[in-house]
C-alpha cells in the first residue's frame, strides 16, 4: 500500500511538472523495488485511472503508460485488462483515446513471465467483449435515431481498426481461442452481443466504412481452431492424380476379413477419406477402380470369385452407406433413383479405357453394362446412366469381341450373379428336415467351382455364419438312428459325410475363429477344437489320443484289419465315435509298422478300408497324422507321409459306383487332405508362397518388384506378404518395406510406395505400428541421418507413422488383430451409439426392402439398435478411445521419448525437422481423434523444438491444437508455448530490423 501511494504521488508530480517519458521512466524505477513488475502494485491501473478522470483522456499520462509498457514496467496483459474494465462507454473522447492507444500497441502484445501468461488469455477475451460493447452501443444508437455524431463515427472507425488489427494477429487470436475455453460466461456474452450487432445492422441498413468488419466480428465471436494458421504438410488429394492406397488396402482387408459386414469396410474407407481428403466422388471412383484393378490380375479361382462377389454384392452397400453418412441434416435430399457422386465417379472411370478394355476382354462382356445393370436395381444409378455409359463402351466392347475370336476362357465373374440363387436354395433346403433333399442339394454343391462361388457370395453378403450354422445342424441331425438299416442309413451317412467335408473345407479357408463360435457344443465344433490341424494352430497328438476309448479302438482295429469287414455294421459304432477314435487306430498301426508287426500291404489294406467307409474318416485320420508329424524327428516322417499319400490314392470305378455321389465327396476330401499335408510338410517340388529355399529378403524383393511393376497390390502379392509377415515378423517386414520406401528417387514414386506400405501394414496394423515406432524409425534416422533421411524422405516417413497411429488408434479393443497369434481377425471401433444414430439415415437411402441389405441390418441390430435410435447423429462409424491401448500406448511413449533426445541439442538437424513433421502431421491428419496420443507429449518437447527450429514452420494453429484446452493444465501449457513462440518471432524480426 505504501508503494501505491508513492506511485499516485509520482503521477501527480509528473503531470504537474509535465515530465517527459524518459523522466517518468527514471523516477518510477526509483519507486518500484528492483526486479519487481509494476503489475504487483497495479501501476497500469493507477495510470489508467488518472488518465481518464475527466471527459477526455489525459494524453500525457497515457504516454507514461505506453512508456512503462515499452520499458517492461507493466505487462500487456495488465494494460489490456485495465482498458477492458473501463465501463463509461458514454465518454466518447475517452473511449476514442483508448482505442487509439490500443491500435498503437496491439501489434506488439506479448508475455515475459509466468504470471503474465496466466492473465493474458482472459484479458484478451474481456477486451473483445469490450470492443463489441462499443460497437453495439454505436450501431444501436443509429438504429434508434437514424444518425450518429462525427465523434461517434470516428470512434466506430477506430473500433473497426482495432478489430481488424486484432483479427490479423495470430498470436492474439490464439490467446482468444485459449481464453474462450476458460471464460465460458464471457464467451457466451460475446456471442450474444455479436447477435445483437448483426440484428441492428440488418434492421438499420447501416453501412460500415470497413467492409470486412462483420466477417471479422464473427471470427472473434466464434473463434475456432480453423481460424489459426497451420503449415499444411499433408498433400491435398488434387495433387494425387492416381491413388495407390484404396486398392492395396481393400486387397488386404478382403484377404484378411472377407466375412466382415459392410460397416467395417465403410469405417475403414472413411478413415482413408479423412487422411487423403477425398471427396465422395473421388472415393467412389477409387473404390470401383480398385475392384477392377484387383480383378484384372487374379488368376486363381478363389480370389477371382471372392473379388467378383465383393464387387457385385458388397461394394453397392459400401457406396450406399458412405453416401448416406455424408448427408448433412436439413440439406436438399438427393435423387431417389441414383447417387450423383457415383455418376460423377463413373464418368471418371469411363475415361480409363485401358483398364476397361482389359476387363471386357477378361470377362467377355461389356463390364460396365454388366455391373450397372445390377446397380440399377439397388438405385445406385438409373437406366438413363446405364444406357449412357454402356453406349460409350459399346464400340470398344464389340471390337474386343471380334479380336478375341472365342479364344478367351470365360471368367467366373459371369457366374457369380447366378450363385446367389443357389445359395438361397441351399440355405432354404437346410432348414427342412428332409434328409434326402438335403443330400441331393449338398452333393451338388462341390461340383466344379460351385462351392467356391457359393462361399464367396455367402461371405460378402454376410451369410457365411448362417450357412455354417445350418451345415452344423445338418451334421448333428445326421446321427445314425439305432436299428435303422438299408437305404435310410446310407442316406444319413452320406449327409454326415458331405456336411463334415464342407464344414472342414470352410474352416480351412476362413479359420475356426471366424466361422465357429467359441463355446459351440456340436460334434463338429468339438472335433475342430480338439483334433483338427489348422494353419498356425498346432494340436498335441497325445491330447488327441487321450480322447480315444481303448475298447472302441480295439473294435475298430479288428473291423478294419479284416477285408470282409468293409462296411460298418448298423448296430456298431456311430460315425462320430469312429472319427474321434481313428487316431488311436492309426497310432497302433504306426507302432506296429515301425516294429514290423504289420507289413506295408496290411497297412495299405487298413487305410483303404478307412477311406471306403466314409471320406470324412480319411480327413480325420490325416488330421491326426499331421499333428503326429509335428512331434517327431525328420527321419520318422516317411511312414506317416506314406499313409497320407495312400488316402490320396484314386479309387477304382467299381468303388466309386458303389456309393452315391462319391466322386464329388472324394474330390473334396482330396482337396482337404492335400491342404493339411501342405501346411505341415509341403512337397519340395511345390512352388508355394509359404515355402521357398531362397532367403526371406530375396523373396520380399521379388514380391515388391511385382507390386512396383503392377502399380498396385495383386492378390497373390498380398498373400505372399502375409506369409512373409508370419515368417519374418512384424519388425523385419516393416524394416524391409521402409527401406524400399526410402530407396525411391522421386517424390511421386515415394508417395505411391508409402500408400502401398501403409496398406500392407494392415496385415497386422497393431504389430507393424509397434515395430515402426519402436524398432524402425529411431535407428533408421540415427543411422542414416544426412544420407537419405532428409526432405522429402523424412516427410514421407513421418506421414507413414502418423497414418499408422491413426488407423491403429481406432481398432476395437475386443477383436484386435494379431496375424502372429492364431490369425484372429480385426474389427474396427464401430461405436454402437453412433451406428444406431446413423441407422435410420442409412435405411432411408438403402431401403429396408432391399434383398441384399441384411448384413447392415444384422450388424446394426447387434448393437442394440432399437434402444439407441434417439442418440445424436454423426457421419462416422467409429469413435476415438479416451485412452490408448497396448501396444500403441507404449510405442507412442517410446517415440516421444526418442523425440526429446532428438531436440535436446542447440542446432537444427534433420532429426528436429522430423520431429516437427511428425507432430504437425499428427495434428493435421488426426484432428480431435489423436487427443489420446497428444496427451502423452512430454512437457518440454514443444518448447525445446521451438528453440531448435528457427524457421517459421511452427505456427499458432499447431501449438493450440496440441493440448486439451478444456483442462487448466492444457491451457497453461498452450499459453506457455504460444508466448515462447511469440517472443522468438519478435526477437527474430527485431534482428532483421
């Protein structure tokens, strides 16, 4: 209090004696204790009170205030707060003087110490409210009286000048943005005041001298992060004429997750759309082009049918949902019979003559017409569009047919649409209890490639589990009835056999984790869990043998060792008991053969008797033999291998004719047995994507050359890369891909390679992201700094890291993938509430009566749709978790710790540039979704980076987005970094002056 009185007395003396600014500065320093700011003694408030005592401002005292500000005796925050507290708005001359004073200091506002940082955001918010009060008072006066005085007009012009200066100062806008999260009440008043100003301007037709002031007022009233500058590093999609990301990503996802519902793919593509900033038109074009590209080079039957089914049955629903989720509430509804963005995408696609020519030749038809004819039924395009696009391709298609001369082998694509009807018929038949009908239908399924076609359609339509569950029920219902003889018994055994073989083939194709329930209690599900050898799922032969009953094994041995006992007696063992006890029989046969108790002819006779009874018995026997081969030495493999080969020996025509539909079942059993044998012990002459005598690095380079030459990711290459991931591990494969990425010489090639690498990492996005952040990036930068880890390599590498973090961040916790652990399939975080909120909107577009909309309806219903229809609408099918899961949490912490070391020095280096690029891209690409990642930022990282990075790349928009401004700690960190940025900018510019 003593110093306050001294300050007031000094002001009186200075005014009375008309001191100059320098005299004031000399004398006030005698009053203030050394090293203490005048803010402690309210120096700014004292000067302001004395300057505004009368009806006009005292210019001399205001000069003292400005000098104190320039001499750092008072802070800008204190001065701004004092001005904003002045409430005598009727004193036009005083207000005008304050506005002129503000205009002179607003460009130099900054902070020097922590105490000032705590006050400045709030002060700026109050200042904006004060300015809007002045503006509103003047405009309302004009609204009431139809005129304003010259003094009021000049005051309004000065207000506009300050508002313009304020809106041009990014530092002050950032302070306002932070302050609005702190002063929520004042922020509400600012918006109310802006609304009243807007209303008065509209009612009075008042013309402002500053044409942009209304826009600037709106910016101040509704300040958002988008108003703050940020240096964009993620290239816009307009610069990317051809995308290399959608096709590889879909190739990987269809390979790994063919059974996923539509919303899974929609969420994946939405993530990609945000990262690449694609419009719906561009995204639809890339999706269709991806399907054609993949189909253009698949030679195998299974990928051909799967991708054809994906295009015809899954892709329409993906496009519908993407279109529905992008709709803005309240906007004019789109046409009911077509999607405008899809038509625009097709117009882009029709220009790709080379791709369409190849597809027309491969499929022996006008592919565009063939595809769109089906899409008209689903109201994706109209008949007018079909005629238009088909007409554009007609001449080329006819010419290609003439050149073909009937030499082209028909593609499976021509039969895929026809497979939908047989699938429905099979499912309908399996619901009945007519054993003969089920046998007739199921025995026709394995003929030719019908089984693969039906499986492909069932998979992409989301009906695979339904198909499997009904097959299991059919297998259960085929148990032998005690005392049943003759034809009925044969029919039941055939039904058991064919259903067992089909189920085993499906499990081999998709994995038991995908198609079977974890706690299924049917015979087949128990057999798969306990006895079936799957790829990457070993079974202990001792545990399989422990399930055998010694009495049943002895009975089977006796029966199989006698040629006259070729058929099981009706009153004897059930087929299920035989399947479970055959391992015991084979184990006894193996031991006896090793000890030469049995001759090779005796063994052959026993194995032939097993195969003649039911073909599923030879599959059960092979499964045990494969498990047995895993547990013995290499020198002991010959006999079990020979036994498996005996199961693959052809049957005579008499043996085939003795059973109904034996040929189809036998062919399916051969296929299953060969796959089991191949997974355990492939033949040396077999060229396989899993087995090779060349080193892994050479295999990888060969595959990568294929990808580079093709310009996209062929299905075969995706399968090979999956195998290399299993063989070499995530860290090895990620390292190899990043090495190939950095080896590119041109930026365009590097961007394309990065897209492919990002897609391939989705083979196991969690493991590969962990490897990238923990084991690849830091050693690579340290080892090759100054070599090729510079522009643009560092930017592309940073973008890859950020893309992977964002993708990994949004994986659903319950079904996180791990290709290295039982190949469990991934599931994205399709938030149930958001999905329910969007369901009504999606149904309006898709149509509840659509025949093929079951997969979305089922997935939505699974999330408690009816109970959640009232939740808030959204355009996303996934949410951001509040905290990071492992291993992402540890990986991010590790890379941030490495970054602290990268910027610990005093000089600018490529390491520091990489840290900036990483953080900037994380904010730019992730937005609010990366908030859990940003919470792990070390407290000193940004400030140290600001000191090292002496360029203008870091801007306030980046710093303001790094912290959670809803929390006090987040606001404090943001203000500290912003003030450091401001001081460094001012120091840099003062040097230039």
